[in-house]
């Protein structure tokens, strides 16, 4: 049986070791090399011409988006799987445009990672559901999803309503008995998921879509 060859690219050694330990236990997958930087990844891809590359996005000197483009130039047959913790538009679409086949998150289950690698070796893409939803929305335009709040958690919806009501982060934190830092994190997630720039846009959208009402 010819094994699927894999190159792991991540600047964190602990991540590389963990992924490699799992993949090395599989009969049909072989890790041929590890790279801790984009420059090293390109060199190793040219040397080993792996079937699949597991690519981190956030790395010093050269990020995963740029590395993907340059790596595909030296080894077009290598299929790149983005393996990251980030799933916002500023990372997803540049990575896919630069030649990445798949985009999955680091909270993926081990057997799902193995399946994504097997599919990539056959030029079949795997997209995290949140990423897939963004791609579909990009293709069909913002009116494709009649409910723009489907990705928000219950807590994020609760905070969005308070934002629309004009409450500041400190007040929201007191009302919900959480830290102001936690509130800021939720607000950042809300803006990212709704693809908005600031709280004002979020408040306007919430009022327009009926999330809050005058008598609520």
C-alpha cells in the first residue's frame, strides 16, 4: 500500500509533535517532514513533494497564506490543508485564493483530520462548517441567509441586545456578572461573525432585523 505523504507546517513544536504522533500511528499516512516556518516549508515541499501539507496560518516572518501560494508554485501537486484556530474572512478567503484545498480548525477530532488528509490526497476538499457557511454566503451574497444571526451563540445574542440598547461594556459586564474582558471578547466575536466594523453597525443591524424592539 502506497502511503499518503504529509508535511506538517506549524511554528509550535508541541502542535507538530502532537499531530505527528497521531498520524504516525496510521498505516496509510506517513509524515515525511516538519517545518517550523514558511521558508522551511517551501524548501521541504520542493525536496519531498508531499501529497498533503498541513499548514498553520499564524507564523512569524511569513504567514500561512503567503507560504501556501509559494509552496504551490514549487510543488503544485501538493494539496494544502489549512489547520488553524482562525476562521474569519481575512484568513479564509486569501488562503483559499492562494491555493489551499481545505480549511479546518484545530479543534477537529483526530479521525476527522485523518479523513481530511485522505480526501485531500484525492483532491477532495474539506471545509469546517463555519468556513463552508462563509464561503457559501460569499458566493451567494449577503441576502442568501435570511437570518444573519444564525452563527451567534445565546450569550452573544444576549450581549448584542444590550449593545443595541446602548449599554457600555462595563455595564453589560455588571448586568451579566462576567468580566469586562469577557464582554470585549464576545463583542469582537459578534462583529467578526456579522462582518461588521463596530458596535454602532451592530446596534443598527439589531434594530433593523428586529432583534430588539421599542417596547422590549
